[in-house]
C-alpha cells in the first residue's frame, strides 16, 4: 500500500481531508492566539535607557570640592545622576485622551533625592514632540499631559537627580490609564549588548523573513506528516490484520464452494476494506445500472470519469453514497470472473454475488460492518439488526 493511499484511507475513515486538517489547525491556532493568548488591552512601559552618575570619583581626595548651586555636594555626601527614560506604548492598541484619569495624571517619581532638571529628550512623532510637556509636581516627581500615544509610539525624558551618594534612586510610574493594570519599569540599560529573544528570532530583512515563513510553514506540515503517517500506517496494518482474520473465519465457516472469483472478492476486502464492499454492493444490487453504465466501458468515458481516479461517485441519495468501479477496475472484475460481459452489457456473476452476500451477512453478524462506519452498511435485509420487523413503517413504504 503506497504512502499516499494511507492518507486516502485515513480520509475515508475520519471524514476529513489532510489539507483541510492542516488549514483548520493553522487558522484554529491563529484564532486561539488572538482570542485567548494575545492581550489586546493597551499597555504602557517605562524603559530606563541610561542611569549614569555625574560624579564617578573612586578615590578620596581631601582638596577636591564639587560645587552645585554654591554647595559642595561632595562634602554633604550627595551625587548627581543623569537618568533617561523612554515612555513606550508597548501594545497594538492606541492610548487615547479618554483613557486617562485627571485625578491621577501620568508621570514618574524618584525614590530618593530630588529632580533638579527635566527635559524632553526625543519623541517618535511630531505630535508627541510638540505636546509632551513636562510639569514638576514637587521635588521628587513630575507629570505629563493626557497624550494620545499610538501603538508602538514613545517619547523620552531626561532627568538630572541630586541624591545621596550611597543610594541609587529608583523610579516609580505614576498615574492611571484605563485598561492598563500597572505600568512596568524596565532597566533597559542593563541589557545593553544583550540581544533579546524576539530580536534574535526576527533578525533580517523582508526576504529573510519570507524564507523563514516558508520554512516554518513547510516544517510544520512536515511535522504533522511525521505525526499522522505513523498513525495511518499502524491503523492500516491493524485494520488489514483484523480483516484478514475475519476472512479466515469466513472461509472456515462457509459451506460455499469458493473459486477464484470468490478469492478475488476476499482478497480485495482484506486490502481495501469496507470501501470495496460498498463499491461491490453498488452494482451487485443493481445489475441493470451496471449494464447501462458500462455497456462499452472503454468507449464511454465522460469528463467526470476522466477527472475522477479510482472510484466513480454516481449519486448520493438518502445519505448513502453509491459507487461504481471505473473502467480499469471493470477489467480486473472481468478477469477475476466477478463480472461477465453479455449481449446486454455487463452483469455480476451469480456465484460471486452469492459469495458476496454471504460475506456481508457474516460480517454483519460479527458486528464488523458497523465498525466501518454508517455509509458502509450494505443491503439492509442481509443484516439481522435491520430486518423488516425492525424497520419503521415509513422505511418499509420507501422500499
């Protein structure tokens, strides 16, 4: 049995196609990510880009004085530090004016010391550059106006802080934004020289990313194949073994004189399962249709047959798919003696039909047809579980 046929059998058994499964898995994963994993709330983050001490004298020098605003801050155990902070909308949602609480404006404060000077050091767009006005609330904090900060946009603030030399001032985010539970502060300057995971993953230009996308897509498909193929192989082997065992039991219990055509039917059932039974039943039950459809099988091949390989779907009625074999299969049936050619066309062999009916009855009594699926139940009157007495009046009237 070829590798492709394993997927075909899996298709028939579980009523879904491999490509459909892959597409459903991809879009299902995207939906799950967007609906349950991706946080679509606004998010604001403070990144400390630099925290540099202006006074970096390690040795004690008695005659050294550092004057600031007329005061020797060195003798008073003070130091100056320059802190650069980027305020970034780290989300896919814009932060609008209505998101702010006027009673708790956006801002920042230092844990120790006091802010001597603050200024806007840069912005990602002209709007923020013109409107990000810094207002000192007291010596330790400053606030920003209610700015529209679009997704991915930011502005940068530079602070000069006077603080005790033995303490490094820490920053605290102030204010409340609707939908933002808290504003984290990240010491980005400590990660200088370290490349983040996302930066490493998405390094490269457009074509590099395109190649990665294709590689990841086909890699995922290959992974799915590696997972599904063993399942299909094992499932196919187990099903074939079970059918072979059933055929051996049938041979041991039947009183029919089995010939070559009977052996062909049994072998086909072992190799192809209930789909073969359904195909056989389609023309065993309706010899006239078989004769009409295949009176000249080599000359009558319409566009539908040319487009369909293997088996030809004739019609679907009352939930039962009725199949007829393609002309190449008819040649096999003729050679095996299952089908015979007459003046009126093709007809099923009477002995082969009897053997087939006995096989279906045997499989039905063993409960094996039910395990193959509802579409694979052959003629109702052959199965004890669906006898005339068990049918509803409507079913009997339909017949």
